[in-house]
C-alpha cells in the first residue's frame, strides 16, 4: 500500500470519524507514557493493538485485518493479536494466502505494547470469549449480544449485524474509501462464513457490504476456501457424531470422542440442523486439551448463547448469538456424556 497518498478528508458526524479522533488522543497519551519510560517518542508512534476474540474465526480475523489496513491509511501502526489456538484449515489458508500479519499471545504481551490502546473486534471483554490482552482498552467493535457494555472510550456493538466484517466495511464506506483486493477478499470471507452464505441472520448492512466489495474481492478464491473447510480425514468425526447422537424433543446432541477441530464441530452443528425433526443442535468434543462446543438454535424462544452459558456453568465457558454459539469445555472437567446431555437438555428447558 502506498502510504504517501494522503487519505481523504473525513466527513463530520461519521461514527468512525469519532473513533479516529479519540484514538489519536489515546495514542498521544501512550506516546507520552513511553517517553516517560525512557523510550524515544520524538516521532509519534501511534501504535494500536487490534485484538480478536479468543480462538478466532474467519470473521474475527477478517475484521481485525480490514481495520488494521484502514488505520494504516491514517498513519497508525496496528499490531494484530489473539489468544487461544487456531485449529481451522480454511482459516490458516486465508491467513497464509492473504498474508494477514496476526500473532498469537500465550502469556502477557510484551512491555512495549502493554500500555498501547487496544481495539477488540468481534468480541467483548465483558463476555467469556475475549480476555483483554493489553492494560488499555480503547474500543470494542462487535455484533454479539448478551454482553454488558464495556467501559472504554469507543463502543460500536451492532447485534443485528450478521457479521463483524460488515461493520468494519461500513467504516471504509463512511470515509469514502474502497478496500484493496486482498482486504475485500478477507471481508467477503468473514461475511460469508458468519452468515452461512447469506442464509443466517442477514441484515441489510451485510447485503450492502457484500455488494460493495464482491467484485473487488477474489470471490472465487474466498468462496472456495470457506466452502471446502473439511478434509477427508474429518469423515471419522462425522461417523462418530452420528454413532453417538441422541435426539429428544427437537434436540440433536452428540459427542465426538476424538481430538478434532472447532471448525469441524461448527460445520457439523450446522449440518445436523438441516434435519426436519431438529430445531437445536449441540456438538461436543469431550477429549483432548481443547474441547470445543457448538450450539445452534432455530427457535426464537431458545437462545443458543444462553443455553451454552447455562450448560457449561462451572465446567467451561461459552457465548455467542441467539441462533449460534460456541465455547470450550474445561480440560480439567471430568464429566460423562450422560451428564453433559442432561445439562444441555435442562438448559434448553429453562425459561428465558
């Protein structure tokens, strides 16, 4: 990207205009702190951390990347970070092919970044899916519900949006800018994945965003990677899911008793929801160090996010949307498949 090109003047009143103004001041204070610590701050560094939710998916990575590319145009120096582990073949393909510079944080972030303003995308520190990395939370950009409003200078939570990528694309649009081909491809993949190719929780803003970026993006590559997320070695997980399935009162519950990926769990949760007799699906991997859980609900009165939080109370963590939620079963938890089934069945029956 040619950073010598001056960005266009920002239109007054746009929400992202306020974001940039507040971030500018926050970075100025951070630079002063660095200078007080003995670091050179003769030239403003304007550093900012962009953090995804823990165990990020396509939408989270795409949102973080597109936001970083936008901030670079306005002279900021972003650093993309995440906690947890990425265990998705298609997501790694996206990160590799699009050269997304995202880094895993396993412990504390280095001292030089600890007081840098942090923008959390596709997650909320008041939820269990996003453990704050730096000490200075600046902003939260999210589309998940069932969370408290975080205490930070900038908050943009649009629970009616099908994807966080659509929110980030709207910032580009507000500023009269168009993302380049690589950035547009990432955003397209984020929108397609979180809306299941516009078949789940689609808002007009998602359609508008996709319309603006579709032909700029490499839509053939993006669609192919999102669609071909499974490998032939994942067929055993499908067999186990069917073999261990329990169906009761519209609930499809199953445990995959082998180490698999969050991606496989999520895709199978969507797949079994296509059965006519099923309105809620719960898939659990009850083996391995990281044990993902996915919940899907087609019932307006049964929130997937509430179900997973209730069922995993004291044995794990989870969150998400009313129609789609994910979480993790604690590795230290010893619980039988029967007990897990009863937990989820009771959580579903619990009044909202």
